[in-house]
C-alpha cells in the first residue's frame, strides 16, 4: 500500500503508516522536512519514507511516482471559516492522487454550532481599542496607518476565536490527547447543538458546502454574543480529534427559551469571523 502524508509536519503519521505495513510512504510539507527526515532515521524508517519539501498544490502523479492507496490529510486549522478551503484541498488530493478505493484519513469532518452568552468576549471594545491604538501611532509618528488598521481588523476576530486554556475538568482530555476546548465557566450555552456540515470523503460525490444560514433553537434565556463551533475529525467510526472555536456577533441579541436564532454564514462572516447584523430572531415558542 502506497500512502501519501499530506502536510506531514514532523512525520508522526508517516511513521505510524510505515510501522503499520505501508510499502511506501511519501510525506510532503513546506517546512520541517529535515527534522522529519532525522526522526525517521532515528527510528529506522528512512527506507520506507520519502520526504518531499514543497507545496502540495504543485505536485503531480509524475513528481510523486504515481497514485496512492491511502491519503493522510491532517491539514486542518480547527477553525470552521479557514477549514472550508482545507476540505476543498482534500477533495482535490483525492481526485488527483487517489484511486477509486483510496482511503482518506480523516475520512469525515463534522461541524456543529451552539449559541452562547460569553461575558468575556467583547469584540466591539477590542476593535475600538485597536482603532484607538493605531490612531495614537498615527499622531505620534505623523503617518497614515489605515492599511495597518484594516489588516489587523480582519485578523482580530480570528485570533480571538482560539481557545487559550484546555482540560479545565480533571476528566477532560487535554489538547494533546484528543482535542482542545474553551475554559468552562467562561460562557453559557443558550441553544441546543445544530449541525453545520457533515463532510464525508468516503462518499462518491462531494459534500455540499456550508449552508447559507444556520438555525439555533434556544433552550435557555440570555444575551447571545457568540457562536461556539465544534469540529470533529473521524476515521470510520473512530473519533480522532475534537476542537472548539467561536465567532462573535456584531450585535448581541437578547433571547428567550423557545426562540430561534438564525445566523447567516455569508462572505462577510468568512472574511471577519463575525456574525453581522444579518442575524435574526424568530419567536417560535
């Protein structure tokens, strides 16, 4: 069995594939290849793994000496917005390098969302502080820094979305053993969980993209100012990884149990990771 490790990093998945009996492993990454190669040598696996430093999108069957029976594609950033394009990449890898029975690992990615009240998340205040800081720099150095502000503004909501603390429960796995989650107690879940997408690479046809909007049914009252997203990476029936991230609401919404919050997953959300004023409330109770 020939195995392609797409985005191999330090080579751990390649090592496991080689130890599991793969006849050849081709491991590709834009960096860390020398470290991965040294680790393979250290573990006596150099003769089974070929390391390639380069961009996946520039490779072909000719450069990689043919197709593959399995593709390991841990290419995800664990963020719903960014990983939409990563799923497109995995489909392209399957099409270009895989045969009709090619195994993809992970072979399924599931996303869900929950409406939350998150007192510690205040995107408006942070954005205002950013604007003030750059304005101070403009006055201090007599420069125009509008481009800097716009660039930082686009990144702001994405950097806020990352969990900083994991494993706050004794029984909860840490980030290194199955996933990472936000600190519990920092927010309240207001809605039941709603599925965003279930991407199945094992299916013959490509899974449809994210829906244009998502409905969240409220089970508790509160001030909703964020959506908690959960990503699950699966291989067959085995859950490999769980990660959380969030998007803020541009305008917080007061909700009651029984309400339905409908948020648009539009181009503006993809660009800024912020749910705009397009969010609406349906009174369904």
